[in-house]
């Protein structure tokens, strides 16, 4: 019996089999969770249905987090099917591509800033707000995905930095408010992984190569590794962990300067 047996979970943010949410869904399914999925736009529907089929799920729901009606409809469908929910995985982020190439001040706009924050940060609060009534009395958990750019300035990450900083503040405020209801809220700060969203950041290949050279483990991380940590964090094994950002980055954020040998390697 897996450590998520009996848990019912919503997985958002699958755009391809390389999506971080896809690695999370696989790990959670392996540990016995029953899954529902959301997809954004008809284009992604069949891909998400394939993953749902592979994890014996038939609840596949449309969700554009900029639409309140979609959020309401998703949780109504979950209430009808399951009457409650134990876990919400928020694996959603977006900023207009032109804001992710060049300098921060050079590219930032009022509209782009608002959009990045709406989709990447506010949406976590919106999902938490909608899930809350369905999570009562269940030792429930919400989890989001963030990146080091929330905490440190990272070239080209630009407006996503402030958006992720806002998301991480959401983790703490939501954890504080939902803790008395035994609902936990955490974030995973993942190292760079080649996904569709990542491909939108100019110079992403450079981020992968620096992380590989500088991380204590001297490699990049995988969606399977993020998935395993996510499965743990939303399970009862992590019952005293809330309001935290857990780094799954091969140790990168703990290094101040790259460790190089005398030969410069
Ligand atoms: P991904 O596969 O492209 O997933 C991003 C997901 O967000 C996609 O399914 C995307 O759908 C969805 N999304 C965007 N706008 C949305 C909206 N309005 N409503 C609903 N869904 C929307 O990329 P990923 O790398 O797995 O990203 C997942 C999360 O991990 C993001 O929060 C990202 O910032 C974070 N993260 C990624 C990395 C990395 O290096 N890859 C590192 C740390 C953290 P569409 O494709 O239709 O837009």
C-alpha cells in the first residue's frame, strides 16, 4: 500500500510528458493517490487525457486560472465526484515571452507584470480559496512550484522573479490561515528542467549548464525527483511541514561561489 492510499488529488499544469506536474502525477499515482486532472485549452486536452488514462483517472477538467468560472466549475465537478479533496497540486506559471528576453526594466510592462502575477501567483490563492471548503476534516495539503529567481536575481527570469516571490509569500500566508484547519501549504523550488514553460526563457540552456557545473551534486534534477518530493510533501509523512519552500535543486542554492579546481575545471 502506497503512502498516498485513499487520498484524492487535483493535478494542474500538465502541458506535456516533460511537465513537472507529469512527474508529480506519476509519483502520486505510484503511492496510491486517486487523481483528477485539469488542462488549459482544447489543444492540451488529449495529452492530459492520455496521462489520465495511464493513471486510471477519468476526471479531466478544463481550467484556465484567469477565469473564475472555470475554477468554480472544477471544484463543483470534484465535489460531485468525490464530495471532498485532499490534495491540490498547483504547477502553473506564465509570463509573456517578450518579458523573458533582455533586461528586467527594459522589458517589463504594466500589463505583463499583472498577467505574470495573476497566472503565476494569484491563481494559487484562488485554488486554495475554492478548495478550502472541500478540504475540511481531511488532513489536506496544497503544493506549488517555484524557482530560485523568487529569492535571487537571475538573468532573463525578469518579471517571473517578483511573481514567484509573491507566490512564495502566498505559501506562508495560506499556511498561516489554513493551519488551524489541518490544511498544509508548501512549495517546491525546483532546479531548472527542460519543459515547455522553461523554453520560453531566453538563455535557458545556459541556466541548465551553470546548474550542472555549480551544484554540489554536479548535475541537473529530474521531474521524477521533484515528483517524489512532492508526493512526500502532500502525504501524511510530512504532517508537521507547512509554510515551507523545499529546494529540489541538487543543492545549487547553498553554494555562494562555484567550487573549481586549480586547473579551473
Ligand atoms: P510546463 O510543462 O509548460 O507547465 C506549465 C503549465 O502552466 C502548463 O500546463 C501551462 O498550460 C499552464 N498554464 C499557463 N497559463 C495557464 C492558465 N492561465 N491557466 C491554467 N494553466 C496555465 O512547464 P513546467 O516547467 O512544468 O512548469 C510548472 C511549474 O513549475 C511552473 O510554475 C514553473 O514556473 C515551475 N518551475 C519550473 C522550473 C523549470 O525549470 N522547468 C523550475 C522551477 C519551477 P499552457 O501550456 O497551455 O500554457
